[in-house]
């Protein structure tokens, strides 16, 4: 495979030439090395490291003062057929 690169940035060209002189390598070796590291950066799948915590240890009960008696409040009490209600909600969302 042949690859041709054109550099229109004179500052970048100077940096590459200085790198070539410093490393004493030719342009093909530097280019292949750079492209390999670029491609490898996409193929690496890093796993997330996290510590698992015990929910019983780190949870707490939320307490607040309330003046109202909410024992008679029943959310969604007006819905007779929950299956139909969910079906209709999903149909509206997926349109």
C-alpha cells in the first residue's frame, strides 16, 4: 500500500524535519511509527476501574417534616388497564 502525505503547514514541516534529525530516522520510519500509535490509540479498549460499594452501608433514610396526611393519595389510581396505558405511552414515545 502506498500512502502520500502533503504538509501545508510550514511550522509542522520544520518540527518533523527537526525530529528526523534528532532521531536519525528517515521519514518513512517516523510516519509508520506515528500511524501505528494513532491506530492503536483507537483499538485499545480500556476497562473502567471502580470500587463497588455496599448499598446498605452507604445509603440512608431521608426524613422530612410534613404537615399533610398523604395516605389517601394514590398515584395513577385513575388507570384501569395498566397494560393498555403503558402500551399507549410507548406508542406515543416511539413516533
